């Protein structure tokens, strides 16, 4: 059923003066899913990774961690022990205390296993990473929940500490695929109720240290100036502010690209999330829109990170790291080739200039590994934020067309149509043989241009 590919005590990880580097390459098998045993981690202070022979994994529910590869800065004197993973030294080390909070969250959600890509993927194996990329959507979809660490995996961040989680490419899929998404953050005030513009509950995770809240609730709270918290036990009510997904946009600073403001980025994600009775086709334009202004270290990952959401699996070996255009065309062609596939990207950003080599798609923003998304100089948006929001909502009532696309990216749309042509004297002149005139108009021959 499974094999143990890593077994290391936490004591051995904390005794080194340097950050230890773990490697599962010699014991793991390419093309398999691996999970961290949270019971072993919390009860026996041992980091154990199981490798499963089958996927989906029967009778072993798990939670999947969502975080940014390079998160918020840490204070080296207080962050605590960490470990790194061979092949992933370019990313942040994994905080041992942070992983404890993740395991507690998994158990709170009713599962004993945790998937952490940093440790559960053979980072030194290109073949295993390619296979894992093709399975990434399924890994999150088959999970019991996605647990979000917005500030990275080294430490927890507080609600008023801005992060780049919502601006990263892969985190969109990690928010859309699972059946539920919860955010873990630093919180010293215990469980209780918050009340301000919205009302809800905060559930303590590790006493005096952390709490867990559904993603949608924190998205709604982000940016409001103050919310009051009332603890369940004895304690003094306190106010807090949520800016964990970004500070409110300072409109006094110019230029401000409206679609990159914190408020609009959050608005687009909320519209992409499944909620209520919306169909996937109704949410698809919002998914494209939310993905457009996100960033990744490799441009091609902007396609790989959403392909599973659209039911597509592309082979990563077919594209260079910078080939965002080729991968985008391949994704579009695969979407249209599926039964019921629609060109849902057509309403993506009509106010932006089209891509010079893909006329049905706006020009790609420039992205960087630190999360910045830049539009080419001279590009402007049209209309205010209210118009943009209205356009997003209107696309939910529009049925996008089906069609096909060739390898060069030219789209052929298939829609029902009725051929019409002008009739001479189609409208009768009052008092001039009304009925005879109308009858002759209806039987007139169409122009030659309409006979082809």
C-alpha cells in the first residue's frame, strides 16, 4: 500500500548549526504521490514521509498545503529550527514549528496526512517533477482541504502582515481545486467571534499561537480598517485589521493599474471560486481574468498552473520555460477539443491591446519571481472599477462560443446563424398600395452578394 521514504527525528534536525538538507531521491520512486504522517510528527516528534503505490489514494485522506515558494522575511534569531530539501535550495527552508501548525490544522480538519510539494516531490528529479506537474490539479482536487500559509512555510504571519500569496500563479489552482480552503495565521487571542462590516468566528488552532479561518471569509475582511474580536472565554475585546492579502490600494500614487489593485485582485478571485449555483462555464472567464495578473518564476507555469482547472493535461516536456505563448495556444486548443469546451477567454480583458501573435488574447504582462506583474508601457485600461466589475458579472450571463483553433492560434468560432439580406422597399409608403407593395417586397430577389 505504501513505503516509508523518509524517517528522521526532529531532534536530529535541530542539533545542527546549519540548516540540514533532506533528500528522498535514493528511496523514492518516480511518478508516485507521497504524504507526511502528521500523527508521527506531532505525537512522536518524527518526520515520516509515506510513498503510496496508487493514486488517488484509497482510505488515506489528506490535506494539501498552499504557500509561496519565497515568503515573508524572517527574524533569524526567533524563527526557530528549519530544514531544506535537496534540489529546492532556491526556495525558503521549511520551518519545523510552521509544519507543526500545518499538521495540527490537518488533524483539526479530520485527516492525518499532509501533502507538501517541497518535501513530497523529488526535487532533484526532472522526471518526477514533470509527472507531479501533470497531477497537480488532481492532488489538490482529491485532498480533503487546502491549507493556506500566505506568508510562506518558514513561519506564520499575522492578519495585518501583507503577503504575495494572492499574486502567485500556482496558488489560484490551489484555491479552486479542493473542496474547501482554510487559512492558518498567527493569532494570540484564542477562539471567539468577530464583528464589524461582517460577522463570523475565529477558531484557535495552537493555543495562544495560531488560528484557522475559511479563505472566503478572510477575502471579505481584507482591507477594512477595523474589526472587533470578542473572545469566547474571559478576555478583553480587541480590534484587528486584515491586510494579509495586500494593503488597500493607495490611489494617490500614479500610475495605478486598476486590475492590479488589491481590491480588484481579491474581487476576481472571489468570482472565480465556486459559490452558490454558478456553473463552471459561468466562472471560467473570472478564472482566466484572475490568472492573467498573477506571477510565476517561469512564464510557462502560468499555463501549467491552471490547465487542470480546465480539465487539460499538457506534457511539460513539450515547452521551454519561457514558452508561455506556445503553452497558452496548446491549452486553448485542448479546451476547445473537449466535449462542451468553450472559448471562455474571449471576455478576459477587452480593454487591453491584443497579443501580437494571438489576437483573441490580451498581451501578456511581464512577471517576475518576486511576484511583480508589469504591463508594457503605454497600455491603459478604459473605464472605472465599477464598470470593470459590471463587465465581470455580465460574463456570467453570456454563453461563450465553441469552436476550434489551429496550431498558429487562429480561432474559428461555431455559432448558429441566420443569413439576412435587405429587401427593396421593405417598408410600405403610407397611401401607396400598402398591401400590394408589401407583398412584392417579400418576394423580391436577394442581392447577388447574398447568393454565394
